C-alpha cells in the first residue's frame, strides 16, 4: 500500500469522527489482513475507488458503536426498521465522507468514488479485489473501536 494513500485515509477518518461526532478517533494499529481473517464487525460501509488510485475502502464497526454514534446525532427512529435504515445510512455516509476527504487530499492523484454500499451481519465476508493487499487501520474511539480497511492500487 502506498504510504500516501494510507496517510490520507487515516487523516480523513480522524477528521470525519471529530467533525461528525465531536470525538477523537485514534489510530492504534496498521496490519495486513488475510482474506480468511475472522472479525467481530457487524456493519461495513464500503466504496469502490476508480482512477489512478483504484480498489475498495471500507469502514467496519460493531452494531453497539453505530447505535451510540446515531444516538449522539440526536436523530430518533420511530421503529426498529427505521433505526436499522438510519444506522446503515450513517455507516454509508461515514465511508463516503472519509473517502471523499482522502481523495481531495491526494493532490495530483485521480480517484473517483462509487456510491457506498452497507453490508450487515456477524462475521460477514467482503470479496476483496486481488489487486493489492488489504490493509487494516484500527482506531480506538470513546466507547468502542472501528477498522478502516483499504485495498488500493496506485
């Protein structure tokens, strides 16, 4: 993974959580993932990337953290179905903003972002492209943690 891409996404994630939720997202680790790695994430928001920097970027969180983040926005759901839709929308918007900020900070590198997709379920699988290793940036937040996964070729 190109260091510029990892740095751009790390900084974008930190800014996004500060600006959207008023909380500090502190990166605690960066490691390469194996496609067969088991995980405890229940929601993943992912976007496809095209252009000079192409691949997939994903934010992965536990349901409990997404519930706390949604609660912090002041948005209330009138039903369980609406709550699930709002949580999915929040996760999709998070990765969309993170990818958009990362793309704009990578001056001179063309990167287009596809609309986000949200995947749910315990230990769900992502079909990562085989163009580059998948790198996981792990973050600690007040009340939980998240992972920003990148499979990007420059």
